[in-house]
C-alpha cells in the first residue's frame, strides 16, 4: 500500500486525451488525463464514467445541454449517454471507470487508446 501524489503523477503527463493508470480497485481503474480542445462524441454501452476535475475546468457536452465541471467537482456519465468533453484551456482530470472502458467508447479513431501506460 502506497499513497499517490496526484500533482506528481500529473506532472509526468505531457500530452492530451491520453489516460494513464494510477490505480485499480474492485475492477475499476483510476486514471489521470489532461484535456485540451474538443474530444469526440461517443458513448459507452456498458460502463458508467466518473470525471473528477483536479485542476482547471471543462465543459461536458450532452445532447440536450452543456455542463461545466470545475476544480473539485465531478460528473458521472451513465452508460449509453452520448457525451463530448471540451476544454478551452488545459484541465487535469481523474477518471474512475471499469477496467475494460475504452476512452472513445463506441468510436475508434486517432484518439483511441488501447494500451494505457501506468505511472
């Protein structure tokens, strides 16, 4: 059992939209990622996702509204919900999601990551 320093781990991430694994519990992955710009519209057929903002803020675009998530806040996106994160400035995010969750969900493109680095 080791503690994890989020600022230290996030300082090792130098790109955007590329989640890194920092822990696992009960079949869930704890991932850190930096966002900047717009992601892709997608959904996850079988997995809920939790986005917790460590630093900064971003907009979660949903089909019927846009929700701004700021530092210290989180949003849970239920399975099957179309969503698209958009960050005007760099934002640091912690994700909690099942281990099998693909970052682009039902879409496969240049932002899809299948082999996540552990830091």
